[in-house]
C-alpha cells in the first residue's frame, strides 16, 4: 500500500510546520495585551486608590491585602499607579505608531515613485537615522516643554525613516510590475496609480511595522521617563514609576520590578503579535505552509 505525498504531508500541515509560531503562544499574547489595555482603560474603576494620593504613614510598605503591590516612597498605592501608568504608556505607543505611519507612508510613496524627490527625501532620512534615536528624543524634549504630545513627537522622529525606507523599497519593487506599467501606458495619472495600486500593496508590511513601532515607542517612553526627561512625574507612567523606585531599590526592589514586569509582558505580547501578523500577511510565508 502506497501513500500519496498529499496524505503524508497533510498531518504535518495540520500540526503546523516547525518554523511557525505555536498558535497557543499568539493567543496568549493577544490575551495578555487585551487584559493590559482593558485594565488601563478601566483604571479609574479598578484602582483602589487615587494614583497621586499621598500617605506618609504608609511609605515603602510591602504587598498586603490592602496594597497589592505595596506602596512607594510617598505612600502611594503601587497597584493604582501601575494601572494608570498603562493608560499613558499605551497612548504614547498608539500615537507614535499612527503618527509614524501617517507621515512615513506618503513620504515613502513619493520617494519610491518620483525619482526627482527620491534623492532629497532619502538624504533627509539618512540624516535622521545618523542620530541615535534616544539622543534625538532627549534633544526634542529638552528644547520644548515635556508633555504627552511632545514625547510622542520626540519618539516619532527617529522611527519615521524606517517607515519611509520600507514603503520606498516596496514601491520600487512593485512599480515595474506589468499591471503598473499597463496603467502608466494607458495614461493613468501618477496620483491614481499611487492610490489604486501602490498604496494597497504597502498595507501588509505597514501593519507589521506598526506593531514593532508601538512596542519600541512604549520602551522609549519608559527610557525617557527613567532618565527624567519624559512626561512629568505628576503623571504616572511605567517609566516614571521605575525612575522613582530605583532610589529605594535596595530597600524594596519591587518598586521597580512590578512596573518592569508589566512593561516586559506588554512589549513581548506586541512583538509576538507582530510576528504572527507577519507570518499571516507575508505571501512567501503563506506559500511555505
């Protein structure tokens, strides 16, 4: 009795090829990310205390039934501050990702389609990429008043060149395709070709890139806040909480560990989700399944 190739490969295809990320891991990442987002949105309802409520009698207390994550050096409830910190950190990541895509995609389309604009735009992008991202963000925040919008713009600037270069490479690869050449020979305007043919082809890579920018923005905001040049300490963020807790790390290391654990879980979940989206949207990955 002989077995066909299809019957031999079918069980393996049902189980999933070795290079594919296990389905349960992606599901777990989405679940963790949804929980963090929901708890951040519902922080005013879930937090047992106000995040800025001071209590000098409860300074640096360990975890107990009243303060689940203990208290900081001002007697503020750590659990409430971590919940409220999720709102700002997630908002910074979302604003940065949307801003980068909104600015980088049009510039990448123009640079990839119009040769006369390519040289100018890419030299500007090369100049931005030559400056370390964290230093550029610190300089922008230092020159202006630190706030939510300022921090988002400061984190956006180093990330925009990556979006521009990715969209540009995609456009250059597609503009030589037969259907694009046919549209050009028929007299279709450049604006219509970009809108109808080039722009849709960038959606897949940009969705994946957006997830990585989201994670990188959250991490950068935490780094800026940890260095004392991010959002003011009156607004709780994961970076601010860790920055204040590092002074008392030897006494109570959980002041840093709690926000760091939540931050790590959030970034890890976003990256796993981005890998899953890449595997689903990449035609090469589909053809190998």
